[in-house]
């Protein structure tokens, strides 16, 4: 695969983010471009301007680890950006083929033991992939993300929800931040598996339908989604401030489980108790879940208990192949 455009755009965008002051360089005269000049990056990396310019044009095939490290230091790349640069270099020479995730069957079925494990967690817990498909959840996870299950696509997808559903701007207390993180996660996934057709299709769809997505995608930002705090506004229980931890599943190496927790005794902890009560009431009564003027049957997607989560399918089947994310 010729990934020179991706390499060029990534390195150019990183160079534009570093000011001379940040790099410890003197500022003299008018600068026509934001960030560092190629000559300045070359000097910081200890290489000729001609060689760095060749690399920035996308010729990373066969580049040594020491050269990549020098570029990463010169551009002050963080851990996620360093990993992305390394994957771009491996893709350029074909050496990353062995590292690509195995292609999953088009119908992924959650193992009963994995669903049982989710159901034992007394906090919202979900399983997702790199394309940000929501593949499985426990009782509280389904109740918290009830908005997503109004999407007729299967499985629900966080990126589609964020950029194509107006409810996302109510649900995410800081929508701009959520959108930035969403796109950075997808860009990271594209670096891990640039041959993922489903991911390509998703990016193409969102680029066509959303200016907000298209602008962020062109920024080439990447990130590692592991831990942090998120702020939501649930349509039933109100504001939620939740810490999250994401862990890779060893038996499903391209999938991630994310668990959301509240500080004990906090208003969010109380809200989660109310959320569990609301979900249990709907599930027991067979009522419908009304979300932002839309309806989801409680016995199917929104608050179904312990049976996977794709509609009434007890196997919890999700249509898609590989990879990771959490909301």
C-alpha cells in the first residue's frame, strides 16, 4: 500500500504544531508558515535538510529506528504519535502485515462467559472495537448509552452518533472534546490497520456527511484511549461525571472493555443508582425507552438484560470485523 500521502500529511501537521519557542530556537524575521521550517526540524533531528524533506514527502520505507526516534524527538511527539509514526514506517515497507488484527467473521457473537463477566460488573461496562462499534454491554452500559440504540445501523457506532445524531450534543457535556477524541481514535485505528475496509467506509461516510468530522480528520491527530474522565448528560438521571478505564481483552486482542465508575458518595454515584432502578423498571415492565423524541423497545436494545445486545438476538451478534474503542 502506498501510504506516502498519509506520511506527508502527518509529518507536516506535526511540524506545524511546534513553534520555534517550544523547540528552543531563536525567532528572527517574518515566518510565512506556522510551526517549524523543514530546515529547523532537520537541524533538531541531526540530519540534512534534503534527507528530512525526502522523509516528509512520504519515503519512510527502510528508515532506521534511530532516524524515526530523532524525528519524533524533534517534533516532540507524544507516545500515541510515536506509535503512529512507527506504524506508518512499517506500513511503508510492508513489515506491519504480521501485526494487523485478524479479520473477524462478519457476524461476531459474544461468548456467553464474556457477557456473564460484563453482567457481574456493578457499573456501566461496554465492549467496543477500533471502529468505535458498540458491540456489547451490561445492564447499566445499555441504559447509559440508550441514545445510541436508536440508530438503525447494526451495531451502534459512537462516531456516527457523535457526528450524525443531534442527541450527541446533549449527551456529551463537552461535545467538541468528545468529537476531537472520537476522530483521533479513528485516525489511530486507521494507522493500526490501513486495510480495514469497514473503517474506510465509515470514514468516507462521515467525511461526506459531516463538515465537523472532515475538518478534524484532516488534522491527523491520534491518541491512546486508556483512562480519563468523561462528562455526560443523561436524559433521565441528568449530569454524570465518570472515570473510565479501558482494557484490552486477551482472548479478543482487537477488542476493548471500558468500565465507567463514579466517586463513592458523589452525585454521579447516586445518579447511577437511579439509572439502574430506571433500567430495571423498564426491563421488568416491557415499556419502551423514549429518547429525544424517539422510541426504543426496552426488551431489545436499550435496557435488555444479559443477552448480548443486537436486538433480540440472544447471541449478541454484531456485524463488522476487527478492532477497538470505547465511548
